[in-house]
C-alpha cells in the first residue's frame, strides 16, 4: 500500500477480541474491540437496524397498498356519481315528456268538450242528455298506494276516463247526427236543375200528343239542352237507360220508401249500382222519348206510388 492512503482493514479474532489494523495517511492505525459486551452491542445494533429497515419496508408497502385501494375507491365513487347524474337527467327527461303528454291530453279533452257543445247546439239536441260542462260520473275505492308515481297514475286514469266518457258521448251524438243527416240526405228536397222553370205540374192535363185529358204523374222542368240534372237526394242508381215513354231514364232509390225518376235525358252520366249524393250530376237535359222539347220529367215515388213532387221541390231542409 502506498503512503498517504488508507489500506485494507485487517481483521483478527482472538478470544472474542476484534482487532482492526490499517493505515491512515501513511500512519499505522490499530483498534481493538474485545469482550462480550461490545460484541453483543454491535450485533444488537445491526439487528435493530435490520429490523427497522424491514419495518419501514413493510409499512411503506402496506401504506402504498392502502393508497392504491383508496384511489380505486375514489374512482368508483366518481363513476357512481356520474351514473347517478345520468339517471337523474334521464328521469327528469321522462318526467318532462310525461308532463307534455298529460298537457296534450288535457288540451284534447278541452277541444272535445268544445266540439261536443257546438254539435249539440247545432243539432238542437237536449244538452242535459249530452253534458260536456261537468266531469263524468265515476267512483270506486282509493288505492292505498301513495307517492309521486301514484299521483301521475291518478292523473292519467282521470284523463283516460274523461276521454272514454267523451268518446262514448260523441259516438252516440254522431249516430244521432248521422241518422238525422241520412234522413235529410235520403229525403227528396229541392229542384233537379239550378236554372229553369216548371213547364208542367203534377195532376190531370191535356196530353200534348193525344189531346186527351190524362194524369201527369210528375213535374216537368224546362231549360236549354245539355243542362246538368242533379240528384235531389242521396241514394243508389237502380235504372240508367231507355224506358218506354221516358226516353233515357235515371231512377234512384233513396231508402225509407223514396224513389226519384229523371226522364228524357240527352246523356246519362251514371250507371246502375252507383252511389250518388244529394246534388251530384246524374245526366244532361234532353228531349228523348215522348217529349216536345228539352226538359226533365221529374217524379217522386213513395212506396212505389207517384206523389206530387212540388212539396219536395219547395222543401229546402228536408
């Protein structure tokens, strides 16, 4: 070993004595540890140091694991909060949609009530029979359930009952109005032409071809050739073609025992089996058959017997 540097430490053991020999800066150094006391103290210190290091390592590892678990728990909490917020937003959206639906249903009830009252007024029916001002009569035991869900359910049930009641009332009202309308539509009323004049009335008259007094079983409406002939009531066409004396004839069955005939047409616009409505054009005026000029021979039959059409012509409301 070169001078000025510390050389290797030499260990000697003799009767539990430890001798340390070396050089520091070129000078010999000797240190001796002897006896049981110092030796045990040394080992005790080393052991304590080792235990301390091990304890610190264990504590550090345990603490690190707890920190990791805490971090994962915090992440789970954040995720749960996010899910709860999403559920809350979805619930609010559902409630908003439900409230909007309830509002629309209530608006429909109001509109139905207004329509019902108007129809009653127009049709001149008994307002007490179709009462749209008061709530429908209903009852029953109350369910013991409570809460917001139950409140919404009660509102929906109430609206549903109101709608059912109003629907039943309107259905009956519709049947009544349709019956009246059918009676009106199927009963002959008005003139078969818009412009023209009556050239011959119902009853006995001098026949223009024979000069004899004969029964004229209809009304003759004269106008220019090609004038549209219209149905005076709704019904079904039962004849559309030539017939002796009538020329080109259209016959319509209106139900309730009523039938109308339109003779001497130049052109027929309908065919047998057609359904016609009041006011529909069915033919064009002509002078076919036993006719002296353009006109329509108009007959009204009640239970297969000709009656005077004048009272139906003068009737506007049926």
